[in-house]
C-alpha cells in the first residue's frame, strides 16, 4: 500500500526545472491582432534584371532586425518575413506600429519608406479609393510633410510611394519626383489644385478634381462664390442691381452713386485707350505729312506769317493727316480710330 502511495504522489520540480526559461512563444492570434507593415527591397537597390547580382544584394534578417530595432524597441518585434523581395514586419503593439510607419528605416545609408499595406495587392481595392498625384516638390523634401498636409485636408491615407520612371516598358530606378498617395474615398472635401507644403508650392492632381479652387469660383447665375453655374440651384440675379430676376422684362433699380462712378471711370478708361491708339497712328502719319507738305510754299508761308507755335503746327498737320486719311485710309485703320 505504501508503495502505491509513493507512485501516485506528485514529484517536486528541481531547481533547474524551476529556473528554466523557455523561449517566448507567439500565439497565432498575436500575429493577427496587429497588422504588419511592408518594405520593398527594390526601394533599397532598385530594379535589377541580373539574377546573380540581385542575389548578392538581398537584405538579411540581421540587417532588417537591426534597422527596425533602431526605431522601435527590439522586444516589440515578433516577426520578420521575406517573400519575393517584400518584407513583412510584425510588431506586438499597435502604437509601435504607428511609430514605425511615421518614420523611415535607415538601411545601407538610405531612408526606406514603410508601407502600411501591401503595395503589391491592388485587385481587391475599394473602387472609391482616390489616387492623388503630388507634383513640383523636390526629391530632397521629406514625404512626411506631404502626408501631414494631406491629412489636414481630410485624407485618410492608405499608402504612398514615390513614382519611378518607366523606360522601354520597364520601371527604372530613376525617380520622377512625383508622389503617389492612395486615400480612402470619397474625399470629405476637395483639395485645391495648388497648395503650400512647407516652403514649396505643390500641384495636386486627382480624378474629378474641380478645375478651379472653390475660393476662386464665382457663379455667373447667382453671383455667389464657391460654386459654378452648372452646379447652381439658386435663382438668377440681376448683375446691375443684385435683385433676383422674376421675369424676362426685369428692369434694374436705381443704381447707387458708387456704381455710377465706377461705370463712368470704366467709360473714361476705354475712351483714353482709344485716344492713345489714335495718337500712335497720328504720330506715324505726321512724319510723312510733314515731309510731304514742307516743300509747299502755302504751308511754309502760313507758318512763317503767323509765327505759329509747335502746338498750332501740330494741329494744322493733324488736319492734313485726317484729310489724307479720309481719302486713302484702309478699313482696318478706320476701325482702329473709330472714325465713321
């Protein structure tokens, strides 16, 4: 009986068994809870067609672990996987993942951008996603500034990349300078075509973008700013008095004194422009007329007899010019001088 009890009694663990440290086990649920981030090896050394040379440039797990560990604590790294040149980095903390996305990795002396989603998967993308092209920003500028500016305009950024030049139907390692940003659509607000990012003036292009900035739009129907005539749902407004047009026989109300002054100024400005054009043509004709009539005794005698000043001589020559123009003036010249 005693022998039976000894066999059934649990044995106490030894000191070695108690102090033994098993390696940290990762449950499959830990990998799924925090989504991975992605890195493409082509961002490091470009697209190389030679297989032997490409194999020598492959990144190693040690390089990747060291680079990621410089940005986030090494204890948060739970997985590094390379599949056909695409690296998946798994972390155990969502906040550390956000930190890793917001910063670039330093690998082999280059700043490598981190993708929040798989850049090679495009088959099941949402059709409402918006592809935004950012132009006129130097390559030396930080992409983080561009992303923060897009987020200010209500963009929920899914991925971003730097466009590479295509030559002979192949993607080269040469960057064009354009940034491609994929946003969750539809956009909550339209992004102006020209915005200031840092100290640079960037050009924003995407599908269904208004041609003009909403701030610069003015409707010719209701005379309000912010939209175009084709999108206007308001009634027609009279340009003269600002009142709604109720019928086709609308008569504007009495114009204000300021409006009348502005109309007079516009008329005077238009008349002065016509006079300036007339004087230019007159001055060209005066030289010809002076050369033509100075040999005639009647002209010289009249000027010497009356001792006319230069202004009177100019007026006299002007009369001769108009007499000549009335006979030999072309139709275009008549229209220019507005002479009936």
